[in-house]
């Protein structure tokens, strides 16, 4: 470990100088030899480093958003090559290369902190061995060796023996208890941070290698902190516990105010934004305008939460504009379609329901002048079978027979004549 830390010795002097400057400030308040002075100096070092890494964190967020926009393409690749995992991985890497995205971008803050971590480890290890490093002279070295955090020296480790711990003016039990608690808190904070990212700020509609990677890191990082934590000095444990708490708070802020599209956090954010807009009638910040602008630009590609947000505004008479603002315009809100396209305010004509042939015949209107067919009750009871079968001689009336049927007895109008009685023949 010392060999690895020595590779970052170029940053040891700046790190030691920053710690000494903070120690002067806190030493004047709590005393130069107290654990509060040295412990708060390390905490302040962490805060300073994380503030300097904010631009890198913003870049990480943008890279993560770029990964989210690629998820529809990733889903197509998964469906196209679902039976060929090797080809699927090749197409994924090709997509990353074409779009300039990096699935490992979430590790950038950790990689950027590595030089500071190893430099601090080198400084604290020098305090434990009695060596002056960087700007820490002999007087500061003796002061740091006297500093205890809850009874554990800054340079003590969980694996140190009783003799070494006694030389630092502490008991082995105090060192083991303090370091064990700090290791558990460090691992738990890392697990909670990664779990919060997976459960609230990830679009679960598409399963991608990026999600699998994040899920793996959720379990790998806490185990790594627990395993390597037993070899870290108390001062390094303070450093990592502080940076984990900072990361957790920073991520909670981002998830609440700039969630990933399609995630549970976005649904909760849009619900809060909907209540605010309907109450005040406008968006209140640039970030809100940027989110509304992105939702309007999506059009038909909106997810369920975004579509619900736009439809909710439309129902109460608001309309989201392309520049991210929200205006109260009843006509425009009524004309805005569900998918973002503009349609006519008139109701759409409903298509008639398709009917069967029997329904059409039973409900078809009768033409003017068309004679209705005889029902069963209108049919003559004494019709012969030949007439019922449609005999052409009997069914077709002769010309002029319709006029004579009124004068002749035993004849029916418009129907077949009755046979004459045999007695009249």
C-alpha cells in the first residue's frame, strides 16, 4: 500500500499544507492537540475537495442523462440480438462509440479523489510511524499523535497490535470499537447511496448493461470498503465517511430537483411541479423551465409521468410552452393534444359501429313506393302448393285482370282467383 501511495507523493505536500491551514483555525478554537482540531481539519479537506469536483460531478450527470437517452436504441438492440449475447455486446459498444458516451462515467468522482485519498493515507501513515511528511514538521507530528477521536488516535488502525496502540496513548478496545463503527457507517452510507440511485433515479422500463453495472456496484463497493477499511487509519476512515455522507446528500439533492426521465423520482417531481404550477400559475426557476421545455420537445415520445403532467395542466386550463413557461390559456389548453400535437377543438366524429347483415336488413329504411311483403297472417290460407311454389301461369296476372277483379265474384284483388264450383260448370 505504501508503494501505491508513494506514486501520488506529488500531491502529498499540497494536501498536508491544506490540513495544516485548517488545523491552525480549529486549533485556536478547540486546542492544537485535540482530536476535534485534527478531525475537523480532515473533514474540511474533504469538503474543499468535493467543492472543486462539482464541475466533474455535473459532467457525470450529463453523461448519465446521455445514457438515458440511448435506452430506446439499447432496447432495440436487445430485441434484435436477444439470442446472440456477443453480437448484442458488440452493437452496444458501437453505439457508445458513435454517441460519445461512457457507461463507466459514474466512477469519475471516485477516480478523481484517488490521488487525494492516497496522499492523505501517506500523511497519516507518516504520523503513525513518526515521519515528517510535506509541511508537517516535528511539532505538528507530535501534536497529531496526541490527537484522539473518541479515544482512538488518528494514525491507529483496526489491525494494529496492543503495543503499537499503547505507544500512541490509547487502548486496543477503544481503537477496535471506534474503527469498527466507522467502517460499518462508511459501508452503510455507500450502500444506501447506490441503492437510492437504483430504486429512485433509474429508468426501469429498459434493462441495459448500465443498469446491471450499477446494481453490481451497489453490492461491490460496500464490501470493498469493509475489507479495506480494517487497514485504514482512523483519519482515513474520517475522510471516507465524510465523503460518503457528502455524496449521499449531493445525490439526494440531484434526485429531488433533476431526476432521471422515466424514474420514480421524476414522477414524484412532476407531481410536485404540477401542484406548484396550478397554484401559482407559472414555473419558478430555470431548472423547472428546462424540464418543462424538454417534456414539450419530446412530443409523442413522452413517458407516462410526462404525459400525465401535460394532460393535468390541460384539464385545468394551462398550456406548457416550447420555452419551458406555463401560461393560462383556455383555448390553447383545450386545443393541445395528449401527445403534444395541436388538434381542432371540435369533437372528433365517431365512426358508426359495424353491423351484421341481418341487422342491416332489419333496420334498413324502406324505399318510397316500395310494397311491403306479406306477413304470415296476410297470406291466403287456401293457396295451392303450386301457387305457393311460384307457378308462372298462376302467379303472373293477365293484363286488365286487376280491373275486372272488382266486378267478378270470388276473386281477390292482387291475389290468385279461387277455383269455380263444379256445380256451375
